[in-house]
C-alpha cells in the first residue's frame, strides 16, 4: 500500500545537480560550492541560510542542488526546511512531512533524530513538519538556536531554506543564528531597491551575507555564461558583512 503521508514526486528537473551532473546548471552549483568554501577560510561556515527578497526566485531549488553538490564531495549535509509557511523541500525530494523541524523543536529532539535520508549519499532533509501558527517566533526561538548549534556535531553543513526576507521576519531571525546568508535573485524579476532593502535588513542584525546567486540567467546568450561566474565570485570575495 502506498504511503499516504508521502508527497507526490518533486518538480521534474529540480535536482539537476543529481540528475544531470554534467549540465551547465550543475556546474554553476559546483561553482557556488567552491565560492562558499573560499568564503569560509577565515570564518568557518557550518550553517547557511538561503533566502530571497521575494517569493518565486528559486531559493528552494538552490538549497536542494547546493546540498547535492556539497554531499558529492563526501560531506554530510542536512537541508532544513525552515520555511514554515510554504514548505517545499519535502516535495522536491518526495518525502513524507508528518514529522520535521517543528517536531524536533517542540519535542526537544536533535535534527538528526528526525531528518530523513535521500537518494544522495550523505544528504539528509529535515522537512518542515506540521505548520505552526507562529512560525517567526518558532524559528527565532532559543530552542531553534540551540538545535542548530547541536546539529553541527552531526553534520558538516546545515543549509536552511528560509522564507523571503521582505515578506516576513523569519529569515532575518535565522541570520542571527547562522554562519552566513546566501541571497537568491531571479534575474529581471525584482527591482534593485527591493533587493537592497532585503540585504539591508540582514546586515542590520549583523548577518553575514556570503553572496548572491543569480537565477534565471540566459547562459546561451553571448558572454552570459562567464559573466555569471565573475558576478558570483565578486560577491564572495567581499569582506564580512559587506557586499560589493
């Protein structure tokens, strides 16, 4: 009998780093991995919040594929769906979602006790679990901070999929706990002023912005393929707490 708690298969092509590892998109995620590794030379990055300024910019897909390429190096990685409003990771990985982050926080469990394995060796997913009435208070709680700190003993890297910054306060709260923040920007979708406002909110709480991922770039257009990489590296080369 089929598991009624299991979600339908995730969006086709979402896990391109796993399904098509030789594609330009998969290579872009590996470039992101390398950039993060360089960003952590002086300040170790063990927990990273991945967010965007507004909905629909591809942050969950970025989290999923970033986790895949990190695990492919032999690292143990936990993806945490901390978007307790519109969770997505359980659908991308076709996992059940009856237990997850909210379960761990409410029952005082370690992330590793509730996280589910995936088909990618070394990669686990802590789904959102049942959605709470007070998501911002839950992810911004001391219990969340303690659970995240404890998870670094079980995993080499924890990636948190967070709601958009401008919409709600969740990502800003998580930025105070995590070692760094990566912003995902959909090319041509969001005005620059909105992006500046989002990054300003993170910097205001002394969050460490590691860089920006440009999503939706037309790599077939002349010059775009290489401009993409230069753009990413220019951000990751910035000093702590400041982007260029």
